[in-house]
C-alpha cells in the first residue's frame, strides 16, 4: 500500500533498464532491437498516454471520492488502452511525444477526453458513474470486462472520434457482427449526443465539414476488446505464444489485466517478460486551462517501463485491437487465421464468420434490447466471479 502513494520521482530509481538480449522487443505491433534501438523503444513507451492514480480532483458525483488511490487501477488501465485507440485514430501509430515540444491541437483533444473532470468523455468520473448502472458502486474495484463494457457505453457520446466499439463475448469474434457495426455510417447510433454533432465537432477544434465527411464514410474505426479467461487461477502456458503474437500485430492496442486486484496495461513483451505501464503511483490532478493546453509531462512515463514474467499474469484479461479501416480489419482476420496454424500456440478465442446457432440472438427472441443486454451483462460481467467458459486444451 505504501507504494501506491509514492510519487513518480521517488520511484524512478527502482526501474531496471531493458535486458541486453538478442530477443526482439515488441511494443504494440512494432519490433525493436535492444542493441541498436534502445532510444526508439523508450521514446515509443514514453509516447503512450500514462494514466495513474490521482488525488485532489473534483469529487466524483459531487460528493464522492476526490482520489482513486487504491481502487482505480483497472479504470486507469481502461483509460490507457482506450487512449491508445484515440491516439491511433487522431494522431497515428507513428506519432511521438517529445518533452518540451509544442504538440498539435489533436493531441490535447485526446488528452482532454481523459482529464479528471466530470465532463470529459472518458474521465474517471464518467467511468465510475457509468459503472453504477452495471452494479459497481463508486470506489469499487473493476475487472477487465467491466471496464470494457463501460468504455463501450461512453464511446457513443464521443462523436469526435466516432468509434465502433465491439466487445467479443464467449471467447468468440463474429466477423459479421463487426462488419454490421462498422458499416453503419451514422456516427453515433443511439447516442443522445446526436443532435449536438456539429457543436461537438467545433468544440473539439474540428471544422464542421469533418462531421459531414465522417458521416459519409463507409467504415467506422473499430475498437475491438476481447475479455478472456486463460486458465483457472494461473495462465495456462499453452496460451503464451498466442498472447505474444497479439503484441506483434500492427492493430494491437495491448492488454489490460495484471495480478489479482492489481491492474496493469501491457504494451509489449521481450523474451518471457511482459512490458507494462503501471497506474499505481498517485499524482496530483492536473487542472486543464481554458485554452485546452496544460502541463502534460505527468501523462507520460519517462523511465524504463516495468516488466514481469508472463507466467505471473492473472488469467483474466482483455485484449484490444484497433482497425482504422476495413482493410485493417480484413488483415487482422487473416493474421488470426494464420495464428491458428502456429505450432504450440493454442487459440485464445475463436474467429467465426457468423453467429453460431447456440448463441441467443435477441432479434429472434424478440426481446427488448435492454433485457437481452442486461441478461448478457449479468452472465459475463466480472472477471472476478463471472461464468466465463474456461478454455481447455
């Protein structure tokens, strides 16, 4: 617990540098050599948005907590994986953060979406309050699946990003469902934010015609989150190769998970170790300025990232992917199919063209969306005590 309240500076000396190894380092679909590209590795890691515990932010819900120390680590990991999707969407995977360099407006638009205040799209306030509707009281710990479900709901209000968010349940990714979702060219189906589309666009510093152009595109950028259970109490080593391959794909958003009740955002691996960003550091909340720009150094991890043995990973995780275009999605499907041919790699999930008949289809049952959603969420909610089907050899 003491560690949780240490400041970023006091932690600096505890981090080890990368091991001198011939093994490649993979970071979110990019391959590096420790010997020739150490600076590039560290720059890539530092450029990811790093969300940690914060203190002294406005009270959640007006009267709730003003800090998330001790309970918000999985919520912060959810923010990190989603921020990576927004970075890919608005800045591109090649974008890099350089300390002291003036950043473009879109960078601050992305960061503003996560700042600790009630009206940011993906703030801790929004995630905690949206979780109440999912049976999680404010200040309660989330599992990877819960945070994924909440982020999906919040994304409907983010008309600037206009993302299609799909959470693949039952260890099954149904291609037809994803195509249907991404090819609906209405930017925010079902979101109350629809009438405010143009003002939203302007508020985010985007010209109005972007709104029009985006509404006419045929593919909404996809954020695919796959909650998985890779064993009972510890990870089944048959999945380790497949998990590593997820970090090699250019569509990779990484993995959220960790050790029991201690969440991390995994962004890559080297050898038998996972590379991750750790939210367990309490920093003071940052006050955004009226101009939208603010001191941003505390949102970038400027020491070598943490590492842990893959074997220590808690089996309950969510894997993320971002497909900006339909071609990206088709390429991802091909890679997943090839992965099933890799020797010694047990698939973590199934990729199917259409819904298997044993799934309950809400259209056929003629249920209201609310009750079918609620039943589904009830069945699959929490990584701590859910009814996940355990994948066996």
